[in-house]
C-alpha cells in the first residue's frame, strides 16, 4: 500500500512528498494534467492525473492507499472567478473525503490553515480553541479554508478518521508560485518594499511543517485540529533578518495602515477592473494585516511532539532558492550556488 499526497507539485506538498520518500514510504501524487513537476524532480513517486473536482479521478487516486495527505489548495487573495476558490478548496475537500470513505481509506490528514483559526478579539495569540465563525473570515480565501475545514470536521463526526493540521506561515525553498509570504521575500530582493506596515506573522520552516504532518498522521486524534506553527515576528523583524542575510537595506519607513488600505484599494480596483490582472497589493491582504497573525502550537507540542526550529535557516534557503531560480538578482552577501 502507498500514501497519497495532493498538492504535491506545490510548496508544502512537494516537501512532504520528498520527506515521505526519504522515510522509505511509497508515495503517489495527484496532479492536474497542466501541473508542472519541477518541485518533484528526482523524487520517485507514482503520478496520477486528476482533479479535485473530478470525483472519478479521486476514487482512482485513493484506490489501495493507506493514508491521504490533502495538501492541495487554491491559495490566492484574488481570482478572476471567485467561484474557483470555493470549487477547489471547499468542494474539492468534500469530494476527496467522500472518495476516501468510498474506498475505505484508513486515515486522512487535511491541511487547513491558521487562516481558519480565531484570534482573540482584543488581540493576542490564537489557538485551536479560540472562538471563531465564518463572519470573522476576511476575504474569500479565508472563507474557503474555514468552510473546507468544516467539511473535514463533518467527515470525522460521521465516523471517518480525519485529522486536521493548521500550518501558520511556511517558508523555505521551493516556493514555486510563490505564496503571499514568498512574494514579500521576492519583493524585498527586487527592491520593491521601500516601506512596511505594523503587522506580524508566525513563521515556520516548511520542513518542520511537513514533519508536523507526519507526526499528526501517526499520533493525531481524529476530528481534532493542530496548529503547526513557528515563531511570531513583526514584518519589520522579518525584513531586518532578510537584510542581514542579503546585505540589502531594510526599509525604515513605517506606513500607517490607513494609507496602505488606500493603496490596496486603488491597486485592486485598477488591476482587476481595468488591467484584468491580480493586484500587487490586494486589498484583502491589507485587511488581514490589521491583525497580528500570532498563534500557539502548544497543543501540537504536547500531543504530537512537534518542535519547530527558528526561522532564520528557512529564510536563508528561501532567499537562495529565489535567486537561483531567477525570481531575483544576486545580492551583496548571497551568491548563486555553483
């Protein structure tokens, strides 16, 4: 029997697939016919062409597997067809779990996000039990992750063995699209961040997040969610570390959030309504920045033995990978690998 990984051509999924293969597991990956397999070069795995919206392909993909890691997600803060986010993230999760039930897959690990986790109303650190509802979700991406997680809980309530993991903000090499956090790094490397806003993120090495998936599959309780987090850092602290890694100058000007809101609103309107492309400063991202996205991974530590490392090494790998793959020029302190 083998293990199925969805989203294995992406950032977290590819690292997880590699880790499983290195652990001696037989791995099958589900990917669309249009997917690029650059992140899986040299990884011995079985490839199944399918789609989360194609129920027949999902049943083929889960046939005979002992475990499913559902890492696939449509991670965009803006899309020309908003319906795509709901079809891929919500309906796709439901379809996959129904296929797992039909084919009697013993266990599934569903990758959610801290986007679906609550933050205390007065500010502070969120955890798995912080009260939250759909109306608290800012934007369609967060709404779809919240609703997809509801599908996972529903499946567990109906008797399926389903564990939910909530990565915070994974960073590292192989961020091929890149993610919104990866865009912060590439913008910095390309001189596109002359200023910053007062916000914060919880950064976690993608390798720690993937190992967290594996221990969640081994030790996690069905119907229970686990935050796979790292370390809380302000955006200014992140940029200062990137400056130290690269030799580039960190921005020293802090913009008020109201000004960033105006910039995001204008850019989103012009980009989407006139240029018909994704905005560089999506308004949803600015709205999210109003809260410090800080989270506790204490439950994962106690129940799974999860223990992330400081994010500096992951930021170094991310910088090097972006430079090596043409996302940014060489910097004073970082040279391309030979």
